[in-house]
């Protein structure tokens, strides 16, 4: 069993880092993937291409489950899921956490309202969200949210270690996408 005692220290270190800048700019093709994850405490497999068939996808990367910023961000996304659905979007959270952590996190902090999936270091690198910091005990992502249009292209990217604006900004971007403004 893994110990997560170092996660608060990691979260403090990550929060002190300068905001990252997402390399996947609007218009870039989002790398397709299928990943194991969880929803409402149950294992699921998430496929980006399948989700895009239903509409835009809000793909948000977070550093580590059960840290204060990630807990707050998950709750904010869970609270806003009805608004994202009304705009036709699917929300998916991604981190390098293992399956057991994601199952617990998906029910406790995501309130069973959206899936969270496990991001490999390779996937985090493809999305340019892999934290490149010395002394991290495992691969971690920064906090970056993407809105991906049904075409598979990035419509919006927001990268900031503070979780505060991610939900508001991605919801605005989804609404603009739905209105044809992007």
C-alpha cells in the first residue's frame, strides 16, 4: 500500500511554483487516449474520442487527489456539472494517482458526478502538463484545464496552479464554443 504522507508537502511545493503555460494552444489537435479511471467509486475506462462524439470535453489535469487545492477544484467541477451538461460538455479529471485513489476520490470529492482517470507520464507529456521539478516522489501534472471541441482541437487552455478560475473559465469557453464564438 502506498503512503501519501508526502502529498501535503508536494502540494505546497507545487503551489509555490510559478504558473505553467500550456503548450497546447487553441487550434492544436488534442492527443487521443483511453485511460483507466473511476466514477462514483467504480472502475471505468475513459476514451477521449468516444466522449468527443457526444460534444466538447473539459479535460482538467490536477496534481494529486486528496490535497486541498485538488479537493476544492473537484468539488467546484462537481457543483458545475449540470451547467456543463446543459452546454453539452463532458468533464473529466486526470492525475497520476493510482486506481484505488481515484475510486475513493471520485466518490468523495467528485460526488460521483464525473469521471477521473489516471494519466501516465507519457500522456502528461503529450498534453505538456508534466511537472518538471526535481525531487518529486512520482510523476505529477500541473493544474491545466483544456476545452476540447468535438473536432478534437483545443478550443481553450487555462494553466494555473490555483484552482480558483478553472471551472469558471472552462464553463465560459464551453458556452462560447456552443454559441459558435470559438
